[in-house]
C-alpha cells in the first residue's frame, strides 16, 4: 500500500497531522519493490511522517509504542525473514 498508492496518502495524512500508524511487513520478496524498500523510511520522513525501520524483534515493541504515541502520521517498516515456509505444499 505505502509504495504503490501510499506515498500521496502518507503526504496527505502527514500534512494534516492525522493520528495514523502504518506498519509495513517487508520480506524483500516483491521484486519491483526491492530497491524502493531501501528508501521507504526516507520517503516517509520526506513527506513529514515519523518513520523507523525495525530489523530486530527486540526493537519492535518500542518502535510501535513510539509510533502509536506520535502526534501525527508514522510508518514502522518491519524487516522479516524472506524464507517463508511453503504454506500450500502439494503432497506427493
């Protein structure tokens, strides 16, 4: 959402100081978004959002607490392992 249509919406929300927290789970799996994800935090900040990238699970609680208490729009990008187990494996 943030990458495709959210940039304009995040700018709109940030300019109006809407109390909105967006959490993006990023597994670096969508090829078209790989290069964009490196700058997601910078773009969000450029639009006036509070933004943080979480790379360690121990950082998540404090990042969410900060984002939810922020007076305005926040982005929390959570980096997750790209090795997702196959959910619908065919039985042989």
